[in-house]
C-alpha cells in the first residue's frame, strides 16, 4: 500500500488564488482542503489534521498571525504564509508567531512546491528521534559530532558563536529564519533585539565560507526579515 498523498489546507479568501493553489497542488498529487476565513481555517486545521497549511495574512474575519499562533498551541504542522509584497513587518510577526516560511505574491508554482518540499522534509526530520550528524549544503559540509566544518574539502575554523550560527542555519537549510529566531537560538532570549550582532557575525561567516562574500550563494539575506541557508 502506498502512503496517502499529503493533505494541504489552503486558508485564503481570494477565489482566484485558491483556484491557482488547488490546481498547482492537485497536479502534483497533493490532496487539498480550502477555508475562506480565519475561523473556518482553524476548524479545518483541527478537523482534517493537514500536513501543510498555506495561510493568507489578510483574511476577512481576522489576521493570519493570530491563526498561526492558535494552531501552534497544539500542532507543529508546517505553516507557509502567503503575503503581499512590502509587508515585511507582518512576515516577521507571523514567523515569530510560529509560521515556518512565506511566499510573496505573485509567486510561481515552482517556488510554491519548493517551499512545501522543504517544509515537509523538516517535519520528517523533527519527528526522527536523533538529528543527522552530517549536514551537507552545496560545497559546505558540517560534521556535528566532530564539530568539523569544510568547504569544498578545505577546513574552516570557526569561533564557537560562528559555529552555532552556521549549524542552526544549516539544520534549517531551505527555510527562512527571522533575526529574532536566530538571535534567540545562538545568543539567548536576552539578545533577540541585537540585530547588529547578527550582521557582524554573518559578515564574518560569509568571509569564511562563501567563494565571493559580496555575492553570497550559501547564506542568503531575506531583506527586512532574516536569513536563509540555501537548500541542499
Ligand atoms: Ca486576502
């Protein structure tokens, strides 16, 4: 028996957007459930237990940020936010409320599928009892058991903070991480507003691991939001 295909819940009030998402997903053999309001979205999330939620931020009866927070009270289901361009503050708020990633309208089918693939992969990893000791992203290889880092086979020497920062990004490869999420993980909850630390350390890391630190390939900046390690 093959596994049933993953179920995606779409919470979106625009009919054209719902149609676009449903078509794109069904072609790829995903199952789809739709909700048009925040309230219906919460009910559907509880009733259907989806594998992924695609969440619009501007809903007629409330905002997606609140819905993401409510869902996070009981579920780790990946939430990918669909938001309008130029709403960086909303993106940051919803990611900090527990959403996993975002897509900015308009976006293409390939971008949508890539985000869903990353989200599903991170769920599988989170469910496994122990993490992977070896992380490989393009030319970068991290051996977490030996605390060794190489780029294209060349040893890279990192300070303890640089190492923690890189490991956190690599463990979340493909996924956006907000400034606050990174600062909390690497420096601790007292440092979540120290974005300047992060900029300094990211610049140092890029000098050590990127072929051209001015044009980073591995450590991408998400303007106004945070950073993303390239996927795979
Ligand atoms: Ca909307």
